[in-house]
């Protein structure tokens, strides 16, 4: 290895290490604060490590609010929205990738343009619509608006489009229906993209705060991120308990991402960049 190449690799590794430390530092601080006393959490200069590990912070955090109910709500909402989004995206992507119908390209471009609309602009219209349907403070309000995503449709369309049309026509000549071709040929070939979409959606749904806060008004229907408000009052914030609760809120998604992150990279790169 030449000196120039070695220097290039060294700079790359140094930058990657700096980036990794920058990304991991907030998580380290959160975990460290979860074991601190109230004074250690706010003292100046900051204490990087607690003098004594206070495990009671975790017990107090769990008992501060009905987190068991919040956990159930988060699981139900995340699973159902993810399954619904995957199913609707698969069928829509198949229609745009393989089927021919009048106005297909125009409709695709119109839906593609909706990706440029900030999500915040849809909060009020969605809330008004759900209010008129008497769905506020129900699972329907937390699930229905997220059962479809054109980003997912676009990504899967790109994956489905990579399958040659000749294979589709051959399957039709052999008597296979569109439904059978979709689920037996296209879906297995796009499993990386589907897994990536599902993982991104379940993480987004699990971490969602603004929408559940707006459409729920009782503890019975709130999700884990909204439940973290229990540690903030008008006079103070209980930082150790808040950090402990934040840790067990994000831990399931961290583990899930670590196990499936290769599918995110493969699915997005194969589905979104190739055509």
C-alpha cells in the first residue's frame, strides 16, 4: 500500500470514528443520566458518569405513568400501520409497474408531487376529517392516515420494474393471474425493499409524537413518546426518570434496526436508485 493510499484510508477512518462518536454521544449521555441523581443531571460542569448507579430511577420512570398501556398502544399502532402500508404499497406499485391503464403516467406524476408537500400541512385537514368521522381518540385516528405512503409505492415500483416484462407476459400466457404473479414472483424478488419499507415505517410509527398527541386526549389511547410528557411539569423536568423512560422507549427500535439494517441499505439502494 502506497503512502498516499494509506493516508487516504487513515483520513477516512478518522472521519468515520468522529462521526460514530458524534452519533453515539447522545445515547451515552441519555443512558448515563438515567442512573444519576437529580442534582448530577443538571450540575455544571456536567458529570459524565454518576457517582452511584440509581436503579430506582428506572422503577420510578415505569410507575410515573401507565407505560404498560402506552406500550400496548405503540405495538398495536406500529404493527397495523406497517402491515397496512406494505399491503397497499405492494398493490399500488404493481399497478404502476406492470399494468397499463389510461392516465397511469399522469396519476403517477401527481402522486409523486405529493411527496413535496410537508407533512405538517396535512395535520389540520386530517384532524378535521377524522373529527367528522368521530374517530378522534381511537385506534382509527392513529392508524388510518398512515396506511398508505407514496414513498413506499415509489420504492417498490422501482423494484418491480426491474423484473422483465417478458416474464410477466409469459406468466399470463401460462394462465397465471395478476394476483398470483404479484405474490409468487414480484414480492419474493423485492423482499429486501419490502423489509426496508416495513422497518422504516415501524420505526417512524413507534417514534411518532405530534400526531398521537393531537388525536388522543386520554391516557388509555396514548403511545410511548407521548407518555414521556409525564416527566415534564410547569416547574421542572425530572431528567433522570425522563432519560430512563426514553431508554426503554427507544431500545426495541434500536435492537430491531441493528438486526435488520442490512435490508434497509439493500432495499433502498436496489429499489430507489436502479430502474
